């Protein structure tokens, strides 16, 4: 039995159906937006990491400087104590 809108025979090359690409395009666009968001998050995280590394280096340098000053002061006190004891 043939539907009134369907031919009994198909010709070679004749279009049988058309697929609506809108659902697929929506999925592709959604996936691309997810990729773009992930790349932006990665770049932001990398920048934040670099800032934290730089800040940590500053904190370490300051701590080393304070330690050097404290050692120098302690050495001065020891020298002064030894001189005072020697007299």
C-alpha cells in the first residue's frame, strides 16, 4: 500500500528525507561554549597561580631578609656581650 504523498518508485538521486540540523547545531554550539569556558577558566587559573608564586617569592625573600637582620643583630649582641665579659 502506498501513501498518497509517497511515490511508488524512487528515482536515483531523489531526496528521500531532509534532516533538520538545528538540534545538532545547538549541541555543537553548546559544546563549543563549554570548551571556550574551560579555556577561559584555565587561563584565569594559570594567571592566579603565577600571582601566587610571585607573592610567595616576595614573602620568602622578606623572611630571609628578616632572618639575616636577626642573625646580624644577634651577632652584634654576642660580640658586645663577649667584649663586656672580657673587660
